[in-house]
C-alpha cells in the first residue's frame, strides 16, 4: 500500500510540474501586464518624466474626452466607427459574392480558391507595406492605373492627404478581410442540401426566391457569428494603418488601437493604458453580445 501511495504522489507531483508552465506563463505575460496596465490608466506614467509617476484618478480619461484638451480623440472615435463599419460591410458583401461563385466546383476552381484565400495567410504588416507602395503618390500602381484609364489627370497623394488616408487604409483592409468571409460562407453554403433547391425549383421559385428563402435562412447562424467575430478583429487590428500611414497625416487616419500604439511609442504609458482600458471595455461588451448570440443560435439549432 505504501508503494502504491508513493507512486500516486509521484504522479500528482509530475502532473503539477507539467501544469506549472501553463499557469505561470499566462500570469507573467498576460494577467500581470493586464492588471499593471489597468493601474497605469489611473496614473501619470510617462517614461520621459519617470520621477513624477503619481496617482491621478480619472485624469487620463478627462484628458482624452475634454473638448478643449483632446478634440482629436473624438475624431479618432469617428475614424474607428468608419474603419469598422465600412470595412465590415464591403468585406461581407464581396466575400458573400465570391463564396456564391465558389459554391459549386468548376474547372480551375482550386487555383481560383488559392488566389482568393492567399491574403489571409499573409501578415497584416506585410499587406500594409504592399498597399503603401501601391498608394504611393509618385510611383504607386493605383495612380498609374487611374491615369491610364483617364480617371485622373495628375497623381494623387493618397496617404499624404487627410481626406484620403483613412479611405486608402480601409480599401486595403477590405481586400485583406474578404478571404475570411469567403472561407466561412463557402463552407456554410456547401452544407446546404441540394434537395431544398430542387424542391423549390419544382414549386417554381425564382433564383432570388431560392437565395432569400433557402440560402440565407440556412446559413444565418454562420453569417451572424462571422460578422460579430470579424467586428471584434477589425476593431483590434491597427497593423494596416500603422504600416501604411502610422496614423498620419496629422493623426487623420488614427483609430483607437493605432492611437494607443503611438502613445506607447511616445512613452506616455498612462494615457496609452487609459485608451487600452477603453478598448478592452468595448471588446468585453461585444464579446458578451457574441456569446449571447452564440447561445441563442445553439438553442435554436
């Protein structure tokens, strides 16, 4: 009995030893920075003034939202809404359209799918660098194409103009995010039974009637969850903006998360942490919506 008990203790000790990294590493690299960052959001914590770190309560948040002190943050919030809504809308519509084309296999469909899905396998920063070159005001391919087809008569500084910088980033983000919707919706479409379409054809249903009354209801759960998930990702995706414009010119293309990155770069950790805390609150709210929607969809299924 003593031998068996000793073996059991050794097994427990071995299991605990294996579990230690999975417990300690998240604490060190995830939870501690999260707690420390939440505390810094209520402090004046600037590495350029390291000797003057102090508790200031909601001072950083007042600095962000006071009209006389930080009008630019309201612009950043507006940019964030545009960034998420416009990117999401066109990613969804184009992705849905491409998915409908890929629903049935055809000659060369494998190559076509590979070309469509390729952007999703590339780093966001790399995509940003490619599109920054394409939107270059002097040697970019976008200006070259538009001038050749007669739309513009002289080059446009897409990334140097306050009116077009954010729009250029949104165009790149749309191109980058289309494959995600295409992959998810294509898989959902191929799961819809062909018998439903055959029965509808017998009843004389039109192509639009089949789409609206069979296709959309059959994949609505995938559509909803994909849109909610992608909304969270787009909001928390400053890679393209930072690699294309770094928020410029004059902060006109910043979104909340890219602005936070700029504050970290300027060593104002207190203000950056307050922006980060606001971002986390938004993501928590949207995650709750996502979980509620998932639960409701599962209960309906």
